[in-house]
């Protein structure tokens, strides 16, 4: 997203934290004995997100909305491989009503504890076994007012009139369906959306099928690239899908625009989107997707949902572009297709690598298009840095307790402005040419994968042939900004 958007002041109370303890560990137990998968991945910022004991290989999400769009049925089918012998395992799930849980086509026992769905298959799953778990839930779609009352931006689905959209970052996806809700468990995905036939529907990836089911029209979308659950987008509404001229490198462009405003909005996108793709591919190399697009809705939200950026219709009219600086926002969101979407964080404390890069390229875009000089903006961030570092903790080690609500951690100034400042400091230290080599290697080497702060430090050191560990750690793990290379006159 382009800035932290906390929907309200309400703090989400964290209820029912469950830590699964291994069972049956006794004198005879060996490391090979089946045990439950962990309830989380041990993420320091979001400890309960994702699940241990398996790696996801593919997601399928089948959604069927009610005709009035207030409710839905969702079946999530997760193909996974056990990373140790499993007696049971978890998926993340918040709210909704569980209708059925199957493992390998057989009914499985299940129970719920807090935001965890514990699944016990009929028979044990050996280490390395491929298995499929299918969970059907029934849920409601909150309207904008009900969503605000949730007190978080990690809403999941939200509805306004005949429009539905998803807002998941960082943890809303498991309000929609049972999933392994952590970017470290990203996988290729198939999403089918059944919506009333008078409306359109869309999701991440390419449209690969359309059929009728009673009053619903179902569309299937396939993401060949791995998709993190936080980046899922699901749209239903009175929109039309129009195609843009192919972007640089043959990237297919599609825009889901309100039927009534499509003619008014498309010319701005035809100009801004290919220009942002050109700007980024020139600096970073091949675009990570074959298809890119925009989903424009009345509610909006500036969210980099993969291959289908969510934007507000108001910001896309000729007037909206001018008032909101939408060109620079589009550059920010498209930069996320490299940083965050293709190269996803290993842990949530690595968020600075997503948002910091997006802010950095947004600022660079503004400078190169005759708006604001980057040095000037960075100096202002530098002057504010000690205040936000003190509040949130170091850029790569944010303190969960510093965020309100805590489920939005670590979306704050440290990840956004702080992250951009670290990248600027690195460019000052190694020079523009070496910095560009680091950036190109980063998005190339970790394309369609996960990488974290240690990986970035190692790559920057390798590419430049100098140990940048002490320098980068002094920016990333200390609660006070160091001197800025090349700007001895800057004072924090
Ligand atoms: Zn962003």
C-alpha cells in the first residue's frame, strides 16, 4: 500500500493465543515421530501467521457469492508437502463458519482455537508427503461501515453497494478462507469467483475460464507466479475489463473499470501505467509478471494486490490524477510487483525491503519527472528518523507492541520512510552504478521467491565486493540514525 492505512482507533484485542506444544514426546520419542505442525512460523512481528510442518505448493480458492453480495461460500484447497511427520496441522482462519474439512478426499477432524484451525487427518502424514487439505467455510462480507468497526486495515473482503474488493495486508486473507496466511508460504494459485451474472468478477492472474452455475457466472483466474495470501485480490462489481497497449517487454495490461467511468479513466492509465513500467524496467530489468492491471473501485485503497493493483476511481479521473499525484502512486504500486510481490519478505520484519523500495522508486520517479529532488525529501526523512525509530523500534527489528492495532505491525514510518532512507544511504555509500547493480541482482536472483534482510546484506556485499554488513546493520538494527554518507552537514 502507499501509506499505512489504519481504518480506526479501535484496538483489536488478541484473544485465544494458542501455542501448539508437541505431544507424545517421551523417552522413546525420536525426531522422526509424528508431531503437530506449529501454529505459526515464529515470525517475531506476526507470530501466529502462517503454519509450521508443511510448505504450500498450490492454492485454490473457490468463492461463490450470494446474490445480494452480503455472504459467500469459500472452499480453499491447499496442496502442501510435509516438512516433518505430522499428527495434525493448522491453517489460519478468523471468523466464518466451517462447513467441511477434508484431507486427501477423506473427512478430517478439526477444531478451532483463536485464529487457528487445527486439522487432524484420518492417518498420519509422513515426512515429505504431499497432501491436499480442503476447507469449506461460509462467511459474510462487511460493508464499509462494518469494516471500519473492525479497527484494522486487514479486513479481508469488503463491500460497498454492488462492489466487492479484498484488503488483506498483512493478515486479512484468513478472514476470507482457511489459508497459510504468511508470505513465506506463497504459492501459485487458482481463484474462481462466482458472482451474480449481471455483475463482473476478477481476481489475480489470467482469466482462464468462464461458466454458469445457476444465477452465478463463475470466472477462473490463474497465477502462474507464486502469490502471497496478503496479495490476493477478489473483485465483483459493475465494471468492464478493458485492455491497454502492451507495456514494455510485452507485459499484457488489463484494467477493471466502472462501466460508467471507463472512458473517462482509461486515457490516464494508458499513459501512466506503461510509463511507470518503462521507468522501472529500465532500472531493474525484466518485469516480473506477464500480465499487470488495475482494479478501480469507489472504495479504493492503493493496494499492490499482485498483478491487479487496487486504486480508487476518484484518484483516476483527470482531476483525481492531478489532485492526488496518482502517477507517483502508480509508480509506487508497480514497484511493488518487484519488491514485495515477486521478491516477498521472508518475515514481516523484512517489510522495509518492500515498502522502502516502493517509496524509494516513487521518490526517484518524482525527481526524474521534474517534481521533487530526492535529496530534499531524504533530508526531511533523516530529520524525522530518530523520532520514528524511537517509537517503532529499528527499521529491520520493529517492536510489535509499538503498533496500534498490533495486527497492522510493522506498517509504519520505519518500513516506509526508514526503508527508503536506508536504500538512499546505501547508494550514497557505494555510488549510483554499484547501487543499480545491487538492485538488479536482488530482483533477478530472488524473483518469484522470498528473501530477507540478511539476504540483502549478503547480496549487496557480494555484488560490490565489500563487506557492507557493519554499515547496513548500523542503519537497520539501531534505534538512532548514523551519519549520512556524502552529507556531513545533515543532522537528525
Ligand atoms: Zn507500498
